[in-house]
């Protein structure tokens, strides 16, 4: 079900062979367990220097403020290779959290 992959930047990754397998396993976990695993994956992925899209995904699931850091980068990367729907999805994720994680010193 899992396979080793080589990241775009030379890192080694672990991923699911198919999206359906990922969804089935993820849906079998409790919400707190899912959030904990996403947090762990985010920490590991940041150290492994992988592309922004998986980082945005793992930051989105537990509503981590780092989603505002990685989602726009992932959107730009997707757009630059013609993956416009994926780019739009990443921008939507960033916009969903823009007010939640807005600086408290915003215009009053």
C-alpha cells in the first residue's frame, strides 16, 4: 500500500500507491488521530525539504497556521506548470484561513 519515492529535491518520500488507498486509511482514523498524523507528517516533511504541495496538505488538515506559508507557494508551483485547477485549490485553502490566522495588529 505504501511505496518509497524520490522527492524532486533528492529526498526520499513515503507515499500511498493510490489515492483511494490513502482516503480509505485516512477515513478509518479518528479525527484527533488524523490531526496528530498530519502534524507529524508536516514536521517530517519540512525537515525533508519536499515540495510545498504536501506541506500545504498536511498544514491544512489540522488547521495549522503554516498553511498560509505553503499553500501560495504550492499554488505558484502548480500554476507554473499549467496545473491551474490544482493552483486554484491551493489558493482556496489559503483564503479559507486568511481571516483565521490574520495578524491581530491588522487595520482596526
